[in-house]
C-alpha cells in the first residue's frame, strides 16, 4: 500500500507492475534468442474499468503508510472492482499501449546503432578485401614472370581476401539479425494499492485545509502554462504532444523534426509572488537522467497572461531517499531561466 500525497480525493487505485522483454533474431549457444531490452511497465486501474499508463516510475512519488494511517485504514471498505480481473485488464492495456511504445523505442535505438556499425564494418573490411585482392593479382603476375616471393604468395593473399569476404558476410548477417526485433508478452510481477491522502485524512477525521493560493497550482493556471508551452514549441519549429496523463516524469514530448529526437518538458504554473515550486521525485530523476533534453518550463501567471521561462538542467542532485517531492526556490530557478529557445 502506497500513499499519494498529491491526490486530495478519496478514490483508491491499483498500480500493477509488469515486466516486458524484447528479443532480436540472434541466438546464444543454447539456441535461445537474445534479450536486448527488459524493463518494468506500470498500469494504473481505478473504478469503472478506468485503465491508464502508470508512467515510468510512479512509485517514486508515493510513500508507505505510517502506523497511525494503517490503523485508521482498517475501517475502510474495499470496493468490489479491486477483486475483479485486474491482471487481465493490466495485461491487455500493456499489450495494446505500452508494449508497442517499448518496441518502437528499442527499434529506433537499435536501427541507428546497427546502421552506424554496419557502415563502419563494410568500409573497413571492404578496403582490406580490395587491398588483398589487388595484392593477390600482383603476386600472381610476379609468379608467372618467375619472380617468387619467399614470404608471401598469391595463394595466401587470395586466401586472406576470401577470409575477409566471409567475415564481412557473417558480420553483415549478424547485424541484420539484430534489426529483427520481437516483443514478448508482458508478465505481471506485482502490484500495490495507491491510497490518496484525502481518503486517509477523511478516515482519520482530519479536515484538509485549503493551502494558500500562492502555493498551489490551480487547474486553470496549469492549463494556461501548458498552452503557452505548446505555442512556444510550435513557434520554434517543434511538434509538441501532451503526455501529462501518463506520469512519465514530464508533461510534454516535443519532437524535433527530421531527427527522431525529443525534448522533454515539465510544465509548472506559479502565481506571481510565489516563493517555491514543488517538483516530484519522479520529475527530478527524469531530469537528471535526460540532462541534455529535459526542460523545466515555469509559467508565471498574472490574470490571463503567462510569462513563460525555460530552465535547462534545472536539477543538480537526487532527492533524499525518503523524499517524494522537493520544494525549489522559485527566484533561484528564474535567475537561471531564459525565454523559450532552440
């Protein structure tokens, strides 16, 4: 059981963990196909068959229940949907939505890598083959003219050229097999019940006081900031897509045309006068893992206007182990920010 401190509601969710593997066409000594990528995928299920991606590492933003919370939760009546077909729903969703994404990502990386290696192998071995072909012909002419080379003859040179040709064919075949990828069915490995902090407070009889307006990110201000980011990215020539519902550690994927590369943008809206901005652990680790491609977009809201600022490489270290979110000084972030640019 995990607690979502960012959720003031009272509806529990199920978070299921699945393992997924991708193989290529090469085999090991036992004849088994090689696994080239393996990872965890997360599926979140709520009532009424609401199923969605849980993101890359949603557990980073949750925490365990404390002992008083566990005692208070004993009176909770579990909804019936938690007992029905969770595994099949998660596996079906992953097979339709998550597995293709994983396969597409690995195929893109593998295709780029194989193309580069194949070009380098062909260039190097073809030069060597041409050299030994030419050398074999030279030595053959010398031998026909009666000039025999004691250290090298045309037969050895020809053998070297043929060996390199066979080596090129074998390496080319191996690399082509690496291009042939196949996704295995996902396998369920575990799950957790995600409990919103609002429900825990309700069970404990604690009222949830409304935080100060300057410290919260309202739905309206978040929407204004997201729209501002979309407009800015399109103006810069990129192709942005909203992925905020998928808990990936960022809100927007912005494709760079013609390159296959992405910009990962986390959007935060703050009222003018706010002192801090809250970043979840998942978002911080995503930014640290993608330092050259991650952008923290901060929208300063003043009425209907948005002053949009981009912060590149916003984070310098990982959060403490027990932290689920960190408050950053907004002024310090703004000092390192700039207007949206390439």
